[in-house]
C-alpha cells in the first residue's frame, strides 16, 4: 500500500468514527464528545474516560488506546484488522466504547 492509499483509507476511518459519534449523539441519550486534531480523534465519555484513535503513518497503521488496552490495526484490502488477531476495528471500538460509556453504542464504517 502506498502512503497516499493509506491516508485515503485512514481518513475514511476517522470520518466514519466522527459520523458514528454524531449519529449516536443524535439518536440516543449518549453524550460522546469527539475531538479531532490532525490524524487523531479523542472520544470522551460522560465518566471522563477516553478512547484515543491515531494514525501511525510510517507504519501504515491505526492505533487505538482504550481502557482495555492498546491496539494496532492494518488495512487488509477491505477492513482494518488488529495485528494481533483481536478483531476488526469497528467491532472493537463498539465493544470498548459500549463498555466505557456503560450503554450499548454502535460504530460502523
């Protein structure tokens, strides 16, 4: 994958996270604050816990830090998969965001 291809796919991922937060906030009682700074998105929940998603351009990876741990994702041509087999990015984000917020949340590409 070229740097440009990585950035295209990674930008789509970050936009999907932001759009999912908007949808969640518009359709539920959840209050997920999404702040973006360049290649990093920070999700903050009412209990003040956070999930940080950032791009690692030299490695062509997206990293996610949550209470459950740190994860590295690579694009496999169709999905962002954890490099150690923990699963697909949006499934893991859904799991961790739901756990940290204390309510069921759904993130999608």
